[in-house]
């Protein structure tokens, strides 16, 4: 029996009666004995591809970002990889088991990356070795990806640059400190509302540290969706979402920076991928007052058209379409090779317990307020797919401390809108509309330490009809003190909900 099993493993076929090797029938019903030498010769002469498929490297792609470079190998089959560093000089070695190089890598553009040169060779007869010559220190990371709608098997090698920032033009450290003090004042006020007068002193101290008035810029984080190996949606004529939204984002950046009292921070400013969690992390690192993520919608049918604006929903999508869109956008991290599961662990250091809930409520109210204004402006330059701000669980919106919106500029799957999204004039109109909505909101609700808040206070002067919010104040208490209805106080100051901030100036309506 053991001998039979051994022979089976060699590919020799046995009859069910357990006798000698199977005899193949020939003419006249006779049997022809198949000799061992014949079988072994057949195995030796069998094409190698019939025994095992060697992986081919069909293409190699490289994207250079400020804080990393990403090298992607497109493979015909899955292949095991061993990636390691060598010193003197520093180089990164990538060994691919049982693989062949089909791609031409001589024309690969290495500009902006840590790679000064690439060499390839055959190792141990069957394996492919790729050597990257490096001109700066790196920390390598690699992983394999299964096929998806855009690509087949891939090996992704990230070259991360220690100590480098993902943002090429970060905000001034002084402005960052002022913004942090303002955030601290908001947290102290929220804590006071939950715990009583204990939070008042901390809030006052946080405000006093920012005196005289800092007149800081309002920071707008602009996120061009997708990028790098993630093209996003593809239009009927081949237009890639990642390219269109980067064009609009660049125009929006110029529009923001041209406005007094505003500064733009680009999440990505070129064709490279940024993970979904990393996008919000960059916005928080840059102390952004507002985060806007730009996308171009798509659907199976070419009929849907129009722009949409989304804010975060704490309970999920408000429609099946919004839910489907949220799920499809969130898959981008899988394309980029990053786990797409959401975790709030990184935010616990900033906001803990009930403070997180309070801040999320304030953030969502601000998001909806800005979203209404952005949607109104978009309606003047493009058809609206939905006439109200939708709410869905987009991962890039799940920042508890930064008001955030996702803007679907149009349906790239619609041939007419695809053409318009490529038009520079239309791109400029979209950027102007988005910023106009943000500007209107911040002119009416400027952060207390911002230049816009200082200008508003200077224009108003000292007035008996104004009140600057102090630590411990609530909207209902202020309304009662000045003998005006809460609803009227909200309406005059364009407040959505009950969230107010220390240092904010309220216009008190005549009773």
C-alpha cells in the first residue's frame, strides 16, 4: 500500500484492483504496458509551465511622495518575496522566487524618490533579484495584494523616509501653537459643561496665552481623492478620477491662499497614494480648521449626473445610494494595501470619554453648516444630484475634531460631465464655488483667534448688542440673561444646534 501511494505521487495511474500499473486499451481490446522509462522520459520532456507557473513581472510602477516612495510590481502570478537592506553602500534588495522580468525598467522615472538606480539579475537559476541603489536613508515595508478590478497580482514595496513630513509646506509652528491653544480652550469649555466650574480656569488660561490677538490664518486641508496606483473611477473616454480631482484641488488651493486670513494645506500635491486614515492624520497634524475631500462620482449607468456634498453620519447613510458610495470609497485603502478598519485609538490621546462625543457633535454641526453653503454655491455652477447635504460613513470624514466634507464634483461616468470635469474653466468654477461656501461660513463663524474674528470685532466695535462667550456659558443661559428667545439667538448668529465656543462673539437681537 505504501508503495502504491508513493507511485501515485509520481503521477503513475493505477487500476482499481490494486494490480500492476494501468494498461491503456489499444485496438482489438488488447493492453499495452507502459514502462517506467517511458513515464520518466515523458516527465522530463514535459514543458516546465505544465508543472509550475513562473511569475512574470509585467510592469513596474513608481510614485514619489514627500515622505515616501512606492514601488509596485505587477505580476502574472502570486510570488513570494524577500526584501532586505544591505550596507556600504546602502541598497534595498528585492528577491522574487521563481520569477522572470518581462517589464522594461530602464525608462522608470526615479525623480523625487530615494532611488538613484535599479539593477536586476537572475539568482539561483530561477529567482529574480532587483537591487535599488539608495541616496538617502529609508525604512522599507512590503506586502502583496490580490487582484482587483483594476490590477492583477501585485507586490508593493514602500520606501518610507524617517522624520519626513507628508506635507511639503507645513503651517508655521507659531500658528500651530495658537491653534492648539484654541483647541485646548474648546476642550476646557466642554469639560466644564460636563463637570461644573472646575474647567473654567483652564479655559481662561488657554485663551490668555494667545494674547494679544494672534490674527492667525484659518487652515483648510484639501484632499484630492485616490492617487498613485488607485486611479479611482474611470470615465467612458478613459479620464481618471485621481487626475481630475487633483486639478480641482490645485485650483482650490490657489483660491484659498489668495484669500486674506486663509491658508491651504494639500494632503497630496502629486500623483501618489495616501491612506485614508493618513489623510485625516495629516489634517490634524496641520491643525486644520476644515477638511474637504474631492472626488468624482461614478455609477454603473451613464445617466446619473450632478454634484453631491456628504457629511459624516453617526448612524450610517441617509440613503442606499449614499451607503453604496461610502462602501466603494472606503475600499480605496484595500487598493492601497492598507487595512481599512477604523480605529479611534489614536484619537483617545486628544479627546477622551465624553469629550469625544461632545466634540464630534460640534464638528458634525459645523460640517452640516458648511455643507449647506457649499452645496448652495455648487448649485450655481452645476446640476445637483441631491438638493441637500447627505450623510454617510466615509472614512475620511471620521475625524472627531475637524469639520469635514466630501464633495462629489460630478459623475465621471456621465459622458457630458466627464467632458466638463476636464474643462479648466469648469474646474475653476467648481473650486470657486467650494471656497465661496466655506468663506461665507467662516465670515459668520470665525475661529476666535483667527484674523477674520479680529476683523469682525474691529468692524463691530464696542456694542451693547454683543456678547463674548466666557468659559461655562451655554446658549440657553446667554439667551435667558439677555431676555431673548434661544431660537432667535440662533437665527441671528446663524448657529446650528447648541454648540458655542469660548471667545466667540454673539450678536444679541433686540428683545
